[in-house]
C-alpha cells in the first residue's frame, strides 16, 4: 500500500500542500498591498501635515525671502524682520503677506510627502541590506542614529529635485518687482511659469537646484536627526524602554520644533544663495549662467557672514510651530488611518 494513499497521511500531506500553495499565492500580493498602503499613507498624511505647517509659517517665510533677496547695494531696503513685516503690511496688506501661497501649499505637500515616503523606503532598504546585522529579526528595533542621518540625507536629496521648480515660482511671487522708485506687483503664477520657460527654457525651472540640493540633503539629515535625537533623549530620561507612541504629545511636538530649528539654521546660507538666484528677473539673465558659487561669492563679499544669515532668526522662529505640527499631524493621521491596527 502506498503510504500516500493513507487517509491520515494524505490528509496531512494535502494540508501541508494546500498551506504551501495558499502561502505562495497570497503572500506576494499581500506584501504588495501592504507596501502600496504604506506609500499611500506616507503621501496622504505627509501632504496634509505639510499644508497645515505651511499656513503657520508662510507670513514668516515671505519676510525671510524679502530679506534674503534685497539688492547688494546699500542702504538696505529693510533693516530687519520687524521692519520688513511692517513695510510689507503697509505696501501689500495682510492678504498680501499670503500672496502666492498656492504654489507653496503644493510645495509643502510635495516636500513633506516625499520626505516621509523616501525616509521610510530608505530605512527599509537599509534594514534589508544587512548592513546592520543586529537588526535582523528585530523589526521593533530602531536604526542606529547614523543610519537615520543617512536616510534623512537621501530623502532630502530626492525631494530637492521635485521642490526646486515649486520654490522658484514661490520666491518670484513673494518678492515685488522694482522699476526705479516704483514697485509693481508680480504677475500671476501662470504668467511666471510661462515667463521662465520663454526666457530660460525647461532647465530654467531648476535654477537654484544646487542650493536646494545642499539645503535639503544636509537639512534632511538635520530635520530627521534632530527629531529622532530629541525623542531618544526623552526615552532615555524615562528609562529607555519607551515606544514612540508612548511619548506625550508635547514631547513629540518639542522634538519636531528642535528638528525645524536644526534644519533651518545649519544650512541657511545655501538657502540665502538659492533665494537670491531664484528672485532675479529672468529677462535680465537671459543667456547668462547664474552659478551658485558666483552668487555666493558676490553676496559674501558684499555682506559677509551676517548677510548669509539675514532673516535666519525669523525663519527658525516660524519653524518651531511649523515642524512641531508637521511631525505631530503626520504621526497622528497615520495612527488613525482606517484599518490601522499596529503601531507606526
């Protein structure tokens, strides 16, 4: 008698075979759906978080760009953030401070969703690479801090490619045109987009890319690194065996605030040069190549280190509530995602 004909053994064999077939047929699609769901959550939650943060910070950002983009000749038009804010209110009114916010809202959604999505994907890839063997079989363990910095840098570098064209339009919307002693309003977003293409072609949309790349690459490491380092400090203070979700909201918000300050302060000079490059009138630079190094050198010779950090104070101040809300809104939305049962 063939043992395979035994009802018991056949049942066991059939059961194992059925289980194997089911595992082979179900597992890959399930993993694909899981990855797709995680990507959707990153994009949706990151976009909402970025938009919320942008509404808080935009008036400060307008002042920052106007301070950064002042002509090199003296005397300066604005003597500081408060002077710039008062003159901007007088000239444009309160709604004028929010002029051009539609492009930054898109930019904020793109930036935050790209950062969170890229950061998670790069973290998963780093875990799967085997570079940190101590993490194998321990998905509950965090990456080493240096690994988090690597992922933050990579996320920032990828995000800069999508962010430069959006920031270019935003900066041109925020700074009024000057003709002699007269100040005229910038044209609308559609006109600015068309004007850039007319005078500089497709590559004109990436004017200032190097500045954005430097700011986002280093800033990504500072942003995620500042957030994770502050959370680690709170966890260590509470004994170490604490999950992210167990931290009080105020501690996570404070961690986000520290991340925002670190991101904006460390690489602020790169952002200053980028803003100078992106607020030039495209008609005046047709056929010219505004290199990052040339603009940096000219600005340094005229204003020195202090000029490189012009507007940094108000920028760091606005990043405190903005980054706090971005991280908190993102994490809270992911926890409340329909069907979510596991900690994120």
